[in-house]
C-alpha cells in the first residue's frame, strides 16, 4: 500500500505538477492576452484621444470660422442697418422739404384765395350798391309813373264825368226840345 500510496503520491505529484504547469501556462497565456488587451485598450484609448483631439481641433476651427462668419454677418447687418437708416433719413429729409414746399404753396394759395374773396366781396359790394341805387331810382320812377297814371286817371275821370254831365245836359235839352215839339 505504501507503494500504491507512493505511486499515487508520485502520480499525484505529477498530476499536481502538470496542473501547476498547466495553470502556469494558462496564467502566462492569460497574462499575454491581458497585455495584448491592455495594449489594444491603450491603443484604442490613444486612438480615441487622438480622434478626440482632432475632433476638438476641428470643432475649435469650425467655431472660429463660425465666429468669424458671425462677426462678418454682424458687420454686414450693421452696414445694412446704417444704409437703411441713412436712406430713411434721406427720405425723411426729402419728405420734410416736400411738406415745406407744399405748405408754402398752400399758404400762397390761401393768400390768393383770400385776396380773390376780398376782391369779389368788394366787387359784389359795389355791384350791390349800384343795384340798390338802381332799385331806388326805379322805385322812384315807378312811384312817379304811378302818381302820373293816377293823376291821368283822375283827369280822365273828371273829363269823362264832365262829358257825361254835358251829355246828360244835352239829353235833357233834347228831351225838352222833343217835348216842346210834341206839344
């Protein structure tokens, strides 16, 4: 049994040694694989850092270009605003001059109108005065003509009344003469 135990021990030792060697090989392999993975990870980290640095540099360049473009756009916008303000000022000044000219024309027209109204009023007043005088003259003439007519009518009535009276007297005389002839 001792031999079996010794063989077993030797076999166990061999087996243990083999296991130890296997484990050592596995550890070496795993270490190698770990180192490879660490190298791959380091390379990936380096590549990611390099990519990140490149991307950051590109982003910084893009930001710088965009900032420059924004500044140029701002300058263009300011220039456009200044041109618009200048144009608006010019237009406002032109409109003010035009309004001033129109106001002057309006004042001149109003003065002319006022003068024309006064001249028309004076002319109308003179014409009205003449018409009143003419109306008074015509009224006087009419009253004179009316008085003459009434006087003529009165004279005619008197003459007619005298004639009628003479005719009555003549008729009376003729009646009396006819009665004398009849008698």
